[in-house]
DNA sequence: AGATTTTCTGTGAACGTTCCCAGAGTAAGG
DNA sequence: CCTTACTCTGGGAACGTTCACAGAAAATCT
C-alpha cells in the first residue's frame, strides 16, 4: 500500500463556517440536524455547503465520537463455498436488514488467506467497526481471539467448539439430522448411507452424529463417506463411491442440498430411479432443493434469521443489554426425493 | 444507531510511552517498524505494549494520514442474484486477491434498499475508503454520482451506459453473444429463440443485440422472451413460454447459465431431447454449466479477472497512474448441449 | 582532534470533527 | 420591571495518531 498522489484538499467544516460567516459549531449543528439554530443560519450554512462542496469527514467524526456506526461481517469460507452455498447470501442479507434499520453500515470482510486473517483482525481491533458478526469461524482463528481480547461486541453464526464466552446463534444440526434420517427410515429403507462433509466444523460433526443416532443398530460405518466441503462435486463423487461400496443401497443422507444434488445426478446417471430405487434427503432447503427432479426432501434452515438474530445480538451488546445464545428451530420439508 | 454503554478506556500510545519511560514518538516508531530506534528502546516498548494491552487506534491513524488503506466493493444486486449468480463471488475473490497483495483491506458494501444506497454513498464520501470497485451499478445510482463528485478513485465492473469518465473493465457481451449464437446456427438449427434477461443493464441489452446480429434474416421477434433477472426460475418459465409459442423450436440462447439450466429442465420435462431435438447455449461458464446434463455449451467469462483488473484500476488511480478502460476476452466453450 | 555524518529521542503541530460551556440576546412569567 | 427560562452562537478542548523538526549522543571520516 503506497500513495504518491497528492489529493486535492477537501473542504472542511471550517471552510463552510467562514464561507457562511458563522462558526464551526453552528455548521456542525446544522449538519447533524440539531436544535437551537436559527432559520437564517441554517439557510446560510446550507448554501455555503453547496458552494464549497463540503462533505463530512467521517474519520474525524468517528475519532471524536469513539464509534464508527459500522458492523463487520466476517466470512471465512473456502473459495468454492462462496459460490455454492446460498446460505451465506441469506445470512448477509438478513444481517443487513436489521443493521440497516438501526442505521448501521454492514461491512463484509472476507478471509481467503493467512494474510487476510491478520489484516481483518487488525481491522476489527482498530476501532473501525463497533461490532462483528462472525460466520463460520474456525477455533484456530485469530479473529475470535482478537475479538475476545478487546471485548469487541460480537456474535457467531454457528457454534464453533472451543470458543466460549461469545454469544452465538445456531441451529441444532444433530437433532435436525436425526429427524430427517428417521423420516427417511420411515419410508422403509434399511441400507442407508451418508455423504458427510466439513467434519472440521461443528455443523459437519453434528449432522453426522445425528445420522448415527437415528440409524441406531442399522448404522454401518462403511456407508459413510467423508469430504471436506459441502459441494455439488463432492456429492457426485461421494455417491459414486457409496454405490461402489454397496450397489444395493436404498437411501442416502447428504450433508447439504448441494451435495444431495450432486448425489442425485450420480444416481440418475447410474440408471437408478429416485425415489423408487434410492431415497435421498438433504439439508438447508436452499434453492437447490426445488431445482432437483424430483424435488429434494430436506431440512429447512432459516438462514436469513440466523443473520438477523446474530446482528441483533451484536446490537444488544452495544446497548449493554443481555445477549443470550440462541438456537433456532428447523423443520423437515418433505418432497419427492424420498 | 445509539449507544448508551460506556466503553472501557483503551490504552493509548501515551500509556505505552509512560509505561516504557519513553516518548510517544519512539513508541510510534516501534509500532510502525521504522528505523532509528535502539534495541533497548524497542524491547522496552514491546514489553510495555504487552503489559498495558495496547492496540493501535486505526481511526486516529487514518485521520492524520488522510487515507484508510481500505477499498470498498459495492454490490447492488437484487436479492436473488446474491444467491444465484456465481460471478459475484468470483469477482469478489479476484478483487480481494490483488488488494490483499497490495496490503489493502477489501470491504464489501451491499445495497438492498434506497436507505442502503444513501448510507453507502456517505460511507464512500466520508474518507472511510481510499477507492471503490462498483459491481453492477445502475445509471440512476447515487453511488456513481457520489464517487464522481468527490473524485474517489473508482472502477466499474461492467459498463453501465450513461456514466462516462469512470474507468471500467468489461467483456464485449454483444460480440460474445453473436459468436455463440453463430456457433449454434452452425449446427444446422433454423428456429432459434432467446431467453433475454436484465434488459435494464448493459449486459442484458448487449447479449440481445448480439443474438439479433447473428440471426440476421432468421431473427423472429416473437421468439424472444424477456425477464428481469438472470435466474433459474425465469429460465424455466421462459422456455415453457417459448415452447408454447413455437413447439417446433430447435435452438435457444439463454442469457446466462442459470437461465439455461432452467430452460434445460423445462425442455426435458416437456419430453424433448437435448441436444437432439433442441440445442441450447448459455453464457458465463459458471459452475452451472458443468452441472447440467448434458453439459452446457456457453461463453466463458473470466469473472475473477474482472474483479482483479477492476481492483488494479483503482490502485492505479490511487498511485496517479493511467487507468484505461479494458475489455476482456471471452471464449466459446463448446460442450454437449448443442 | 576537529568536522561531519549517522543514529536516536522528544516535542509541537496537525488531521477534522464533536462536545461542552460561556455568554448574548429574546421571550415568557410574576 | 425584574427574574427566569429558553434560544442561539462562538470558541476551547479533546479524540489518538503521524510527521517534521530539533537537538543530543555516538560513530565515522579527514
């Protein structure tokens, strides 16, 4: 980062003041819409602002007010998920909705390297934001530590293990996975596998745990394949592998809708009928679900609510209100794929 | 936005100075890794920093340095596109890559309402960022005006009409659309329609223009259906409408891959074979393309490069270097769908 | 040894606001 | 008419840095 350019000097509040023949204080009051300024003064200031082309320097303002009016949203996802996981977009929009209503600016910071990670941590600590929503953090992140060190108001989306003390909003992945697997078993299947993903995250771990719980005695560790990410590609690959291991498989729980979509493609390419030969269920109720043929039975996860509530938790902390962790309800959407 | 909480006072550079028995200046030099500080002093300062728990206030720093080290990336997309358009993610990651390398922090600002629009404009003008990459702006945006008014270094991704004077990086949508339509016609089709989208944008307009150009005498205005957004849903709907109008259609150009995917679903549900009965081509070469069966013939658009180059244009302006508009190459990816 | 350069440190000024207080003028109340 | 309250304005102080400069001490050169 280097700058050789000499910026043209911007008009300051003092320029406006002298142009209007009034004082700094009065201009400030007009700009901030405060009481106790005469109509004459107000007019003069507004005219002067236009004349000199003044626009407020937010940096100076933030310095003296000791707050920025911005909330950071940190996204720490591998490349591929930024494209494939529609949840991220929903979370973002949800958070933006509540912050916007409270007159806060949401600024999204993405972490795509070790270097990013440090820079973003600096950004959070430096007073550039008043709080942060943290999506899909890893326990090893410097981010979580940085936030905790300085007591920056923050909330997690999801509940990464090993980082206590910071409020979060999450869903009960295990319970939801158990519920939909049970439902799948209820259609009379007995040879059911799972395409598990992202076992380095709580969501991945919990969905697998829920699957195991529902399967009970039927559980066969040989029918679980593991992949690092929730992607279409791994779903395709995972299904092929499962069919290789157990050609007479009659059901599969995919760790996300994208994974399920890949799995469905693999099934259909192998000549199997869904749901007649193999039943398939997913997780997320993302736009993938309605796009599959047949449409996907899946767990509805209120992604936008996740973003909203997390933002509300941050706002609550800023106001000094209690901000308890929260677990949101999920529900099973039963459609044609099983 | 309101705050009632009294923040715990953070340690300042002066606290560190007195804790170390040295001066402000020396501490500053240590923190910024400058020359001309003795080993003794450096050690003492580092120890003091740890002891008092100092972390630099970036707001104050930015004020005196008159720069923020951050670049904004403005996303002005309707809800649905944030989920469906994988280009956005690529652009974002591309921009982040070059900015990160130059030690700039990328901050993404999304616009989802009129209110957001004004707030983001303020954010840009307030000195909170040193420049901006603007994705998918509308001519009517206050953003573009705001940026231009204050001479904030900026670059567009895409080339919105009616906003001159600001550099951009784009692809030649018209030429690319013409090329792939010509290729489709080369397979011997004569009754070819188009599912056009987003005609309020340059990309939408240009793709339609390119299609017309390639069709020449074969062009039939009755075989163009128009939708507001590049989505799977509109692709599905558009294809159904086209088939209703012209059941013996033998080719279709969809304005994007997502649209093409929807169209392919509609075709297959109507019992038609792709590519035997109807040939279909898309635009973007997004992850959709490989996911269709058969895989989609489409125009490869270097989305990450768009982000990269746009970021480079902004950086160039900051350094006072020339920043000419740029048109990136596209290529036709010919696969199984036509 | 004296002159010159280099290394190191401290301090005042500046960045552009907001906030608080003092004081002047004006309106209201008895 | 005097008190009290309210309205309006100006200016000092503060927010927490960086930067330029000055001066002292140490190292190097002639």
